[in-house]
C-alpha cells in the first residue's frame, strides 16, 4: 500500500490551448504591439493547424515606395508553436473577413507539397520571413 499523504500532492496538469476563430492574442517580443488573430483552425497530420493574421509587424516590400506591409495576411502554425508564442487573449468572437482567398491559396499549395505549416515560434517565423524577403 502506498503512502496516503503522497497521493494528495498536486501534480502539474498539461493543458492544451484551444484556439478558435475570432480570438485575438498579444504577441510578445516585437518592437511594437503585435497581435495574432485566429482566422481558421484545421486538423492535419501536424494536429491542429491554426491560421492567423498577424498585425503590427512589418515585412519589407522591395518594390514598394512605402516601408512594407503592415502585417501578415494569413500564416499557418502548429497549435504548439502558437501556444508557445502568444501572450494574453485580448479579444474573442470578433468577426473576421477576407482571409479565405489566402487560405485557399495556401491549401492548394500545401496539397501540392509546395507549402507547409510553421512549427517555429511566431517571432522566429517572422524573422525568417523578413530575412527571406530582403
């Protein structure tokens, strides 16, 4: 028989974040306030694939007169990568429009083996994208 006092010791619980369309999260680590808005969630070989719009980060646009884009229209992350990247949820149940064409383009490319799902933290993925565009 085991020690009854030992069985009462609380054990850490592992909770997986459940991402739902319309949730908005702060993204820590960027120079200015950046946010991620959940647009769509798929189930795939990776598990949950969370497609987010990212606002408040700038991607260079070498052909444009302006400083670059104000964000990323849609980018897919594993739920684990996103869970390790987001801060506090600041809004939920917001209406999201206009993401479907970007999702359809990604889905078609993904099915052809020409696109993937980011498993890096959001900050690192944005840094990679910024370097690739320059």
